[in-house]
C-alpha cells in the first residue's frame, strides 16, 4: 500500500500567462504560486484479482484499464506503466472540482507519485510535474497551463517562468518559517459556493490571447512585482498588486467574474482587505483576499454567510506518507 499527500494551491499573480498560446509566441510567461495546507490524498493498493477499483466521488469497478471513465486516473496508470490489479482511493480536503485550487493537477501529481512508488520507482518533483503536464495537456488535450502541476509537486511559494520552448524554470522564494507564517496570516479564502468548468473559461481566454496582449504583458510584470513584495514581506503592496491583477483578469474573458462576486469583493475591501482575486480561472470557487490579520474578523462578518478558510503555506509538495502492506 502507498499513500501520498499533495497540496492544493493559490495563484497570486500572473495567471493566464502560463497558457501556451501566450508564452510560446510572446516572450514567455510568469506566475507566483503558493502551496497551501489543504491536500489531496491518494491511496494505491494491490488488488487480489486483475480488476481495477477506483473510488472518488463515485466508485468504478472495471475489468480493464480502457473501461475506466476517470480520465486522469486512466491515463496516469497508463503513463506510469500500471495496467491492472489495482485499487485506488482519493480523498480531498476541499471539494475537488471547480474550486480554483488546482485540485485536478494535484490529483494527477499525487497519483503519479503513488503509482511510481508502487512500482518501486522514485521520481523527483520536476519529473512528476512534467509527467502531469504531458497527461493533462498532451494526452487529454486540456486547455490549461503548467503552474498547477509544478506547485503541487514542488510546494512552498514559487516564482514560475514559462519559456517559449515549453520549459519551466522554478525559483522558490527565500522565506523563513516566520515569513511563511506571516504570509498565511495575511491571506484568507472564502468559498463562494459556485463551482464552474475552468475549461470553458480557459478556452475563451486562449482564443483571445492576441486581443489581450497588453493586459497579459502587464500581468506577467505583476508576477515579478508580487515576487519582490513577498520577499520584502510588504503585504500591503502584495494586496495592491492582486487588486490590479484582478481588474486586468476580469477583462480577459466573459464569465471570469459575476455581479455577485464583484459585490462580495467590494464588501471585503470596504471591511479592510487590500486586494484579492477569484482563485483559478475565475467564475466561482474561492475568493482569495490579502488583508491585515487584525481585519480578518470584520471581513468574515462582511462576507457572511460565506465561511472564512484560514491559509497556511505548505512548505513541501507531493510526498509519500506511507509504504507498507
């Protein structure tokens, strides 16, 4: 039996510049991402017969790999060279679809980590991230970038650069334990209760790359500025940068925000938030806010009935927690 734990993530700046339609043709992209202490656990265990059992929001019992309906599980098994006699369970700390916290990529990274360990193979984090990108983008033809896979594999707070040749350069921000805790104390997540299909929003954004070049170029600059603000522990500046980035992102495509999300965001700012954004592609999921820690109670009151989820930074990425029989 193998059990892995893989963190979810929050994107802080630069989202959208990790799409190939932008970074391949326009000088590369850049994002700042942080892994958080909410996880997806994957359990892999040998099955007595040659069938496959996969338990997630539903349970599949199939006789062959091709019969699996869960695309990520099916293709991760195929990619890792495990084709039968397997039982897989996935457990998510937070609803695993449509929340903007990178759950699909965290699942892919954690599952690959578990499957390779099941075969007696250890992969380093970058190899796991690259394999997850190949599955989600090349094999399953998803319209998405590479930030989620890399932060799930690497953990911590990362400045990620996406080069025109499809390579990714990751730079961990040099934060002490105290600085990581301070960053988390200045962040809050509020669940909007709205789930959405990120692929629809991302396809619209992808199709509007040329029209959005000026905004995307500025968003890439904001990623570098957010990196510098975090290293300097200038949390008010980080909030200001997220506020500017959110204003730009709302203009990239329809459906990224709604009138209700806009009202919630303005209420949060009136209660003391410096800035924020909807996590992931937008349209729903979690509202991420940057604020003075002492204002968290007032902001939570202003956003009722949405519940505040405190944030702590996860310093490491996907890890094997247990190996045994």
